C-alpha cells in the first residue's frame, strides 16, 4: 500500500465533457501499488474467475463484479483484523470511510493517485506522456490477454498500471455531470444510480487518446467484465 498525502487538486480536463475541470479536496489515504492479482483474489475468495487461457498468479483478476469486489474488501479486512468498511442492507452497500479496512477508491482518490498526488508532473497518462513507458495497452499485445502487474514504469507515487492492463472499479455511482458545489470536498459520488464508475482504461482500446487518466467509464455493478478488475485502498486513520 502506497501512502498518498491528501490536499487540493484540479480534477478533470477541459477536454472531458463528463469530467470538467473542478477543484477537489481529499484526506490522506493508502492505495495499492498494483491491481488485485489473481493469486490474492483466489487466496481470499477461494476461486479465480479468470478464464483458463489467461491464468497467472501475478496477472490482474477480472470478471469480478463491483459487488464481488466489495465482498473481497470486507473479507480481506477481516483476515487482517481490520474493521470492514462495507455494510450491506437488502442489497444496498453503505461505506464507512472512517473505518480502517480495505475499500475501493473513490473516483477522486483514484484520479489523484493516478496523477501522482502532490508529486504530479501533469502527465497525460499515469506516470508519463509516453504511453509505452507506463501502460500495457493494445500496441503491446497480439493475443488479447492481460499482462503481469508492475511490468511497466510506475508513476510519481510508485504506483503501477493505473493506465492500461485492466480497467478498475471505483466506489462511486456514475453521474454524467458533477455537481460542483456538493462534490468538491472529500467527494464520494452520488447517493444512488444505475452504473458504477470505473477508471484506468483497459488494454484493448484502439487509440492512444482513449487512455488519458481523466477518462471516466461506467458499467453495471452486478456484472463482471473481461477487461475490468480493481485495486484497493484504505483511509489513513490516526
């Protein structure tokens, strides 16, 4: 887990209609330096949802629904004697961000960490303006398979694969437009929605311009996808 010192940052881009430029304030947090691997997922959940043709202990897990990622976070927290962040009532998931267990990053936390936090150089991709240095993407592949985590250069915080390899679930319900006044301080997204947000762009996109770190995506939380995994984070508790 990498320590990320919080602060104020400019989230979004003038080029992104659904992620316009806006100021965000974040607390300190920790985020995993790599995506959850197949080995770690299987050790906690007892199964590996990845197809046989793409198995690998150090490859990112995928075909994991948002709800399965939530379940993983709670089980990992319990195994490590931490207080789980998530409570589930009639299918509704509530997150206590003050607990010290594992959870999914918010979109704002994800983008802040991907951009290098307080050490950012303002790169287009996570850690470089040269996508080949930091991302496993379609130009690298011939078989449409994932790659082992941490095979490329990390970003300014020492975090790998926040561009490319697999896309990553975030905590937030997806909203097309940010409500600037209500979401600029410790934002956790809308209270409800149809889709959950995902970030990071998977290896199978066709254009380099699709991999910019401000790009937002959204997917049904009850489904697993062939290009979507996740990474975990924790609130820094004094």
